[in-house]
């Protein structure tokens, strides 16, 4: 067994080797695995050869597979005629009877590859700046997710079963709880010894309690900071001075023509603004208009100050009311693209995280994509016609099914 191989490669080797060792008992798994699930092209071509044999009613044993692989025109003779490669695969399978477990690993890896590719395309399209293209890539990602979820759920329950992992954040909570319990125990001892111990001893106990309280407070603060960092990293807001200037302009224009708020409130959200403070100011305008209160630079700045947002009324003056909706659309466009970019990045990160189970990854991908769906009635008119028709399913194309995701449609990641 070669050292230095990834767990994904080893799972592929073990699955193929198990089928070669026990074609009669394990060949049924060939209908569950797809060549595109394999990270190594040779493994995908070997799997396709096994599937062709099974369709012909021929058990995919070593000799039959060797002869079938030699017919593959895409493999060089030095590879297709090398029977040692098949022997190596059989040696890499610890137990032929464990093939269902190996198949589940390979299928889970294939699902992650497919979704990571779709997410990369969505993120790349979002960075391209065209909402129509980004919306189409998001729709294709949702369609791919639906197929992956249906495929995973169709597997036998035993194959889908994965051991749960301890949540990382719980460790921080446990540390805080342990230190607070220690403080509670010290206070209990202090109350018991209050009339029995000397003043010096009581002072030592109080000092120990103060020290442990400080430790618990520090642990709690560190935990909150870690959680805040995670939340901040997941915020999907547009970046750059252009996005900030667009938000400031939209606020000035809406303040100059507040009756336009009814036209934008259905699709423009505070989270679309690059600056959180701008989003809060927009929320103030929206709330004032909903309450029937006057909306102008003075009233907005007054209400914002009550909510802890410092703004000078001068900063909201000199807007161009007739351009309010157009300015809001630009903020929406930038915010929508930022959300899609972030969702794509988050899905890719989750796909590459071994600690996340396949079922957990599918749920996470669903949540990220669902947050991009505000509902048809809330899309502004400038995106009308951007949503695509149901995409063609690539797995219906036999030629495409024999390719890895990276071979089907290369993605050139834009610099972040």
C-alpha cells in the first residue's frame, strides 16, 4: 500500500479492489457509484469498464476487467495493458465485504465535488458583476443539490449512517462551565468556613474566588469573540469604496424622495448595504415610513441616534429623488452578488471540511442556497427574466457521466 495517499483515493482503491475480489457479491454497488465520483480519472475509467461488463451480464472479475480496459481508446497502452494496476487495487481493499462502506465514502466525495464545482461557478459569476449570470448559476446549483440529495437519500440507510462528531463550539462552553462550577464550589466552602477560619484564610479564599472568576470571564470573552469572528466571516456584504458610495447615494436619494420607499422596500434589505450603518439607516427610513412618520434627513438622524447610530443630517441631504429607485437597484445588485459569492465560498469550504458529514454538508448547502431565495414577488423588475428555465441534467448525457466534474467544464477562479 502506497504511503501519502488521501483518504478519498484510498476509498476509491478499496471499492474497486473489493469488486475485483468479489464480483459476484459486490457488483451490485456499481449501480450506485458514478465515474464522476472518482478523483482519479483512471479510477473513473476502470469503474466505467466494470459497469459495461455488468450491463453485458459478465461478472467484473480481474481478467474480464483487464480485457475490457484494454479496449478503452482514452487510456495509453502502458496503462490499459498493465495488469499490475488491478493487482494493486485488490491489495488496497482490506475486506471485500466492506465494499458498501467504501462505496458510501466515494459517493459522498463525489457529491462534495459536484456541489463544490457548482458553488465555485456561482461565486465566480457573482464576482463577474452580472446578476443574470449569477442567478443562472445559483439555479443550476440548486438543481444539482436536488439531484445530490435524492441520490444520497436513495442509498440504503446503513450506507448513509455516519458517526456524529462533537461540535467544536461546545468545547468553549464546557471550559466556561467548568470554571464557573469551580467558583461555585469555592463560594460554598467559603460560606461553610466563614465562622471557622481565620481572617487570613478567608482572604486567601476570596482571592482564589476572584482569580477563578477572572478566568471564567476571560474564557467567556474569548468564546464570544470566536463566535463573533465566525459570524462576521459569514456576513455577505459588498466590499470596496464603490459599494459604500452606492449605499450612501441611495440613502440620500431616498431621503429626498421618501415616497419611493414603498417601491423598494419589497426587495431592498439592510443587508444589501456595504456599510452596516447604512443598512441601519435604511431600516430607520423604512420603519418611519411604515409608521406614517415623516422621513427626511432630520427625522432619520434623530431616530437613528435613539438606536445608537450616529449620523449627521447633512450626510443625508442633497439627494436626487427621481433617481432613488435606480440607486436602490444598484445597492441591491451589489448586495445580491455579494451574497451569492459568499454562499459559493461557504459551500466550497464546507465541501472540503472532513468533519462535516455528507448529510450535514447537504443541509448546509441547502441553507446557503435557500437564503438566496427571497421569493418571486420580492425580485425587483430589473432582474425580470434573469431566472433560467429548468437546466438540462448532465447525468442524462452518457458522455458527460464518464467525465470528472473538472473535465466537464473547467473553472478559472477569479482572484479574490
